[in-house]
């Protein structure tokens, strides 16, 4: 059984990997919008909202009503009589209810469209962030691979020098421990990279394989944007903010429609019949309900509560919008400064110092301990540089998310 499992797992893994492909960021976003099932399910709300528009455009919300009656009269002194009557009536909305109903349905459809657009905004941000997470995991894994190769060489040199009596057991053991740690970190980083690719594959709906590989780097051009217009841009572009305003407009229209529905719609009809064997008659009817018991008070109360709730949510959303834009902008600027410092003051000096120390080690002028310390400093500097780039691109994604679109 164990042998069978060990034989099947590599074959299954190779088949799964065969479906994976390398994709760019733009491709990932396009694939997600087309294939993500969660977004597709949210977009189905448009069909429901479109049905409300279709219902609002009925010729009438009330079907014609046919009524009939018949009776038989048995008479002793004359022939029996068979009487009947048939009528047709229709309720008419004359207080502007159809127009208000159409406007309310239109606002509802526009709000649903904004909600779907907002789901697309959230999906694109998730795809971009996961894409960059995958690139970071890939770059960190590459750095750890270089570190493992270097530690292996140092370990080999340390063991050789130990045999030659040039270094002590402590230095040799240190090189061996460093090599083991870097190998362990490499295995863990490769698993993190696989997990990020798996998350990306889920967001793309499996259309690019279960574990697609990201193509490209995390380098981006600095933004050129008027910081004084950030809040204005967010209010113009954020679909969730637009949806909140549209919901308020829809509920106001619903309140007006509810008041119109209280008014008595007339019912107009015509009838004809036959009685006493020889008499025929015809006429018209006119009726209207008396709004005495049901004046739609409960509906008015519910709509007023929903309207107040929608206004509170819109106010809360505006506060969130301002906070998100302000924090995202500050985070982006801080990440830009940190990246510049990493590049100029950390990575380049650390790399230069390590090269000099390596030359001294090869010449026998430096021990393993000092070289190992310098190696770790150079490695941490490069890892910090990768993370600084990720902080910058993730801050940019957060800013785009807060503003409601690409900037």
C-alpha cells in the first residue's frame, strides 16, 4: 500500500503541475474576472435586479377581473326564466404609481450594478496582492537557495580546514549548523511559494491551473497624483460609495410610491346580461376602495427605518473611505522612503562588505565566524530589500483599493 501511494503521488503531482502556466499580473486580473466563481455568483444579482425592472414595466400590476352570475327562476303562471350576467373590470393606477415604480426599479438596478462593480474591485485587489505575495515568496526562495549554496561551500571549507588543523571544532560546527538552517529555511520558503500559488489559482477559478506561476517582478513606477484630490477621486470612483447613495435614492422613491399606493385606484368595468327570457341589459361599473383600515402604515414605518439605516451606513462608509484613503496614502509614502533607504544605505554597503570579507576568507585572513556574520548581514539586507519592495507594491494596491480604481 505504501509503495502504491508513493508511486501515485509523484504522477498526480506532475499531472497537476502540467496544467499550471506562467501568467502576468494583467493576465491574472483578466482571468479572475472571467472565471472566479464567487464573483460570477455576485454578478447573478443583476439578473434579479433586471427582473424588478421587467415587473415595473408591466402594462398593469393588476389583471382584468371577469365575474359572472346566473340563476334559474321557476314560475307557476308563466314559463320558467334562466337569467345570467357577465362583467369585466380593471383596476387603474392614476396617481403616477407606474412611473414611480419604474424609477425605484431603475435605482435598484443601478445600486446592484455598483455592488457588482465593488465585488470586482475587491477581487482585483485580492488577485494583485496574492500575485505580489507569490512573487515575494519566489524571490525569497531564490535568495535562500543562493544562501544554501553559499553555506554548503562554507561548510565544505570549514570541514576541510578542520581536517587540516586550521580551525577549531567550534568554527566547523558553526558552519555545519548554518548550512542546516539555510537548507531548512529553503524547504519552508518553497512551501510558502507553493501555498501562495495555490491561493492565486483559487482566485483565478483554476483557469490557469491549480498553482499558476507569477511572471515579472515587483518593481513599479512611482505614482504621480494630486494628493489634494484623493478624497474627491475616491468619492467619484468608489462603487460602494455610489451604491450607498443609490440605495438612499431608491428608498426615497419607495417612500413616495408607498404614499401613492394608499390613494384609491378606481376600478372600471362593463357588464351585460339576460333576464326574464326576453330582456337584455348592459351597463358600466365604477368603484374604488376606501383606505379606512389599511393605509400602509407598516410599510411606511419599514421604509422610513430602512432609509434612516441607509443614511447611517452611507455616513459610516464616508468615514471609512476618508480613513482608508488617508492611511493608504501615508503607508505608500512611507514604503517609498523605506525602499529608497534600503537600496542606498543597506543593500549596497552590505553586499560590498561581504565581497571584501569573502576575499579575505579565501586568502586565509578571516575566520569562519566573522565571515558567517557578514554573510547573514548581507543576506538579511537583501531579504529586507525584497520585503521593502513588497511593502511598496502592497501599499499601492491598498491605495488603489481605497480610491476605487487604478491610479
